[in-house]
């Protein structure tokens, strides 16, 4: 496993991390325990979770509490799982009271007095007071509840948040099918020495599906994959491996988080971190193919 420094936090993290969303929903405890312990055993030292991810925080606290010195933990607040009219729903609360309450609850679930990184799960929305929200996030850091704080968001609005507030980290989408952040976000983060956490580095492997997934979340990336010469660029390399190597080829990516409930898949992802980089020619070809794809989509939409 190769390691990178998470920006100005100074934290050393494995360049391949674990996204722990999937274990939060309908996964047996024994399977979640196996996955989490496999992650640490194969050298992964960065775990990403959130108050919105069902039982994820509880499971991490339950099964990894005795190994907390082996990994860096990032969680998220703002959006969370709550009870509304007796039903479990995804809620959001960007008030000071709501933010601090959810962070404190995460500390209890994770069995951590101090969480390494706490980020907003998105940005405050219309009707929220962003000043109050970000001041509350920073207050959690001042209280010693979090070592570092940041946001998980994409695009120009995320870049604006990075310039307006003294944030330490940013989580965002970057993969071979979605390279927009190279222009609209990464330069800002680099200029502020922020730690970068890339989500969906293999685009949820939508390129492996013959049929378009339901909904736009995976459907739109699948549409892009139909226009992208991924097989030709990979030149025989397994497509998920090639996609992950592309993300890691960017020196501004400090950790790329991959999610799975399958320990074998997780171990396979970890083996991509072997110090062998894609050639500059291949990376440049993938960037050029992305620009061609984007122009074709824009032409169709015009």
C-alpha cells in the first residue's frame, strides 16, 4: 500500500480508502465486521462514513474500537438518519444545535472522543444560515470534538466554500468519466493546501453494466460510459483497476475511497496501490477522450 499526506492536516493516509456507506444498510453484523477488519488487514488506513449511512458509524465503533490507532476516520453531518412520524428517513439540519447534536451522537456511535475529520454532507441549502452552519462546524473543532473539518461537495459552490471558510479537507467526485473537478475545484483546493478525498473514483463501476441503471445517479454516468473509449484505453487491464489507477495518477488526489460489502473486492482495490502509475501518455489520452465526450454531449444538448 502506498501512502500520501492529506494536505495541511499532515495526516498520512493510504491512497486507497474504504467508503463505508454500503455496510450501513442491510448487511449482517458478521459480514460488516469481516469487511472492516479486512480493510485494516490489507493496509487501508482511511475510512469514510457519515451520520446518513444507516448503521455504518455504529458498526465501525463496535468492531474497530480497539484498533483506532490504525486508521483515520472521516464522518459527515448536516444530513443524517432520523425518525419522522415513526419512520426512518434521511433528514437534514444545518442549525448550530443540529450540527453539534449530530456530531456528538457520531462520537458516541464511533466510540471516539475526538473524530479525525468531520465534514458537511453537502452544503447548507436555501433557507439555511451558512454563517451559523460553518461557525458550528468550526466550533466542533474548537471544542476538540474533531481534529479537522471540511465539506463533501462538488463544483464551483464547493470551491467557494473552500475560499470563504478555514476548512481542512474536501471530499468530491473525480473519476475517468467525471473529470470536471480538475478545472472547477481542484485548483482552489491545491492553492489552500487542503486535503482531498475523492469519492466514486471508479464511477460505481457503471461501465460493467450492459443495461442502463434505473435513475440518474448511476444512469447518467452509464450514459457517459457509452460514449467513452474506456476499453480501448485500458488495453486489456480490468476496467475497475484502470479507472482507479487513473484517479490515483492525479497527484492532487490524496485518498480515493472505494465502497464494497465484499472483502475480496476490497482487497483487490487495495492491490491497485502498488506504486505502478499509468504512463503520462495514457493519462493524457484519457483526459483528451473526456473532453471529446463532453463536447459531444454538449452538441447533442444544444
